C-alpha cells in the first residue's frame, strides 16, 4: 500500500509541474471554452447518471426470485409514450447543447468577428522547430511572446514550412497554422502572468521542443517593454 502511495504522489508531483492547463482560463475566450467543456460534461453526467440508476433498478427489479422463476412475461407490442420520450429527450438535450456551442463558436471565431479597433497585431511565424513573433513596431522575438492585459490581440498566423498549431491553453483553444494561408486568432488576456504555449500539431522530429513562454504584462509595462526592445534594435 505504501508503495502505491509513493508512486501516486510522485506522479502527482510530476503532473503538477505542468503549466499547460486547459481548464484554468486567463482570457474571455478560454473562459467561454471551459464553460462549454463543463456544460457539456454536466449534461453528459445527467444522462450517464440516469442510465446507470435505471440499469441498476431494472437489474434489481427483474432479478430471478423463487416466485418469478417460472413466469414468462407477456409480449409487449410497443409503448408509444416510451418511444416518444426516448426520441424527444435526446433532441431536447442536443438543442440545449447546440445553443451555447453555436453562440460561443461564432463569438470567438476571428473569421466571423470584426477586428477590434484598439487591437494589438502580432505576426506569428511558425517554422520547424520554433516560433517568431513580430510586433507592429518592428520588434522581433523568438520563443517568447509578450502581450498586454485587457487588450484584444490579433495573431496573424503563418507557417514557413509544414502545418503547425498555435496553442496557449490558458488563453484559449488552438489554431492550425498552415503554409501559404494566413489565419487569424483573436484573444484578450485578462490576467497578468506567464503561460506556457506550444505547437499542438506534430510537425517533425523536434516538435516537442516547439514551446514558448507567453508573458502577459499590464498595458503600461507592455508599452515600456516594446520601447525598450525597439531601442535595442536601433
Ligand atoms: Cu510545430
């Protein structure tokens, strides 16, 4: 038993060191997405619990006893009420799931939403096996992405070679980066901090090394950082 505890605690220790957490949202997009995950999970658990309760109940109710041992039940020729119920219920459940899913999907999709006027634009280029981030004032950074808090950031995603996928789990879902086709992703970080990002599409032998740090700063700090970096290249 002690051995199991030791193995479990060391596994926990290793896993807790991982900063790539999906359900720890630090932007509105990530919050909306984790709401969808939790909402669909809750709905699924209602169905799961109902099925398990009915299953256990029926197994218990129709178990073999001394009295019913030789009883053969009568033939049932269908039950309209039951048949309507188990046809209509899934339709209602799917409709309930569809409303927030479609609404949120459209809201967070960069292709269906207009560019916010106060947005920061960053050109992101993926290449085997690193990331390049280019800011509007010409500053270029690799493997470190710096963002302002509470301002929409429009990422212009491009690839130099194969298909990659841009992913900062705490800020929102991934977006494939496709060579020859610019894709857009809009995220608004709402908490200062450092978040892990990585390539989420297997892209070759060093794919696992395609990680980057995302540092969210206050708007004032972000401005100062941009100016400092600009002076460095001048
Ligand atoms: Cu990649």
